[in-house]
C-alpha cells in the first residue's frame, strides 16, 4: 500500500478548491488540505510536511513556499503566460486529466544519488 501524499491547495475560491480536493480524494490519491486566506496557508506550511503545493492564480506564494519548505514541489495554475519559479505551470483551462498527470509526476519519488550525498 502506497503512503498517502500530503497536498496543499491554495486559492481564493473555496468552490474551486473543494471541487479539486474532492476529485483527488475520490481517487484515493492523497490527503488534501486547502487554504483560502494567507494566515491559514502559512500555518499549514509551518506545521506539516507537504509533498506538493498547488497554487491557483497567485504566483506570489512561490517564494513563501520555497522559504517554508524547500523540498516541496509547487504547481501553479494560472490564466496568463507569466514565467514562474514553480516546478510546473499549467493553464487554468487545462483538463483534469492533465492536472492529475502532472501531480503524479510531481509526487513520484526521485531515484538515484541524493544531492550532496556521502562520498
């Protein structure tokens, strides 16, 4: 049995976050936590170990997430073609299949030697 992944969803619309959370939870994919406002998102970032963070539209979260959890993978869903420092950037209009496929890639464990490993 695979361990469940910890996924944080950050956005402004509770309806979109709940729909996305429901889709991931019905696939038995991971444990989703979602946050709408900044204080609750910061509290979750500090208190738990996350595998992936999905940000809806607000790219300003990327540096905050990198500072709080440097090993966490970040996916940004946005409307424009703004360059970002996230691991993956998709359009909001992407199909659910594309989004879930990207999440599977982001959650896959890296194999091979660890960076800065023992010599």
